């Protein structure tokens, strides 16, 4: 039997639904999802296996003009998505008119690999707007196959996935067939905690935070974790902790519930907050947290 395998990389502006789409393809919550921009910071692989195929999906940070070193590193992850893609998914949403970086847009429109252009969130539009947006984007990216979708509602998602499999090259599997992602368990602990911070804190706080899981011990019936929330200033530390520790406790309780679902067993999570001054602009710190791989 012929076996197909390849890399399918998802790119687009912040908040267009890239993470929601990847999670829909995989059937698991690998990428965290919030309404805030720059929720995704890393390039996250999710692997979908069938008897005769292996689709390696890649969720990437939303395309922005970088303002500091961390954002430069995030855009490096997006650039790398062009290098190894067998199929490129370019996602836009209803109401969007342009990609925020012209160089990236030129790469998409001049791509030598198959491009699938997905117009997402069509469940929020009417027929007139849908027709207008469809015409606009098909004229902007004439080299792409066009699919209107709703990632949250699942509309047309299966058709996109079927087309991906058709486009994949013949190849043996790149990863073991029981593997779901390339990321270690601690990565998903960090992301679960960071998601709750994105949801519950405002303004600059979520963007000044990084999470580092220092201990991860799996026993027969429970996983014991110890994670540190890094902030850049003492004032941010106080905000994260909240009055008598109430804000930090809420983050811990909600993250623990998600992690128990993810790992399928009881979780004991200890959370601490530390000040790590200007970590977003410190190349050594960024490397430590898995960024800045140049």
C-alpha cells in the first residue's frame, strides 16, 4: 500500500484561528487558544496518523512586525515554516484585508509548493460579505486553492484535511505512529499555565510572562509538577499573585484541571512567581526558554 507523509504548515495574522484549526485536525488540544494576539509563541507540531498517511501539522505564531527580541524569535519560527513545508496553509478571517508583513505575503504568492487559502470564521458573516471576501482573497493569492471554513464549527474542515492528504508526497512516516507531537510534556504544562494568565490578566502582564516547569515527576496515580512563572518586574509579580495569593491560586486550579484532562490522571501543581528582569530582550534567557534558535 502506498504511504504518504509530509509537513503542513499553518501561517497567518494573529487571531485568525490557526491553533483552533490544528486542534480540530488533531482532535486534541495541543495549542492554547485565547482571544489575545500573540497567544502562540512557538512552532508546535501536531501529528495525525492513518494507516496509509502521516500529516505533520505545524502551528506558528501570528505574523507581526517584531518590536523586541522575543518577537524576532517568534517570526523566525514563521520563516522556518516556509523551509520544510510540503503544503502551506495560509489562513485569513472574515473582514481581513492584508497580511501585516509584505515580505511574507510575497513568499506565499510566489510559493512553489501547494498553498491552501482558508477564509475562516465564515459563521460570523453574511452571504454578501462572504462573496466579497472570497473574491478579494482569491485575486490576492491566485496560486492558492481556496476554502471557506469555520474552524470552531468544523465547517469544511474535513474537506481541507482530505485535500491535504491528496497533496502529500509519497513517503514513509517521519515519526512513530503513536506519537502526537514533537514537544515534551513540560512544554504543555507551561502552555496550560500561560493560557490561564492570558485569559485572566490584562494589558502588558501576559506578554511579560514566561513559564518554566522545573519538576515533573510521574507516579502511578498522580503527576507532581513544580512550575515557576517568570515576570520582568516586581510590580508584575504582585499582580500575578493577587490579594492573599487569590489570583495565583485561580491560575493554578484552572491549569490543573486542564492538565488532568490532557494527561488523563491526577495532577499536583505547585506554582511560584519570580522576577527575571528583561528576559524578553535577553538572548541567553530566550535560548533557555526555547526561543532564539538562530
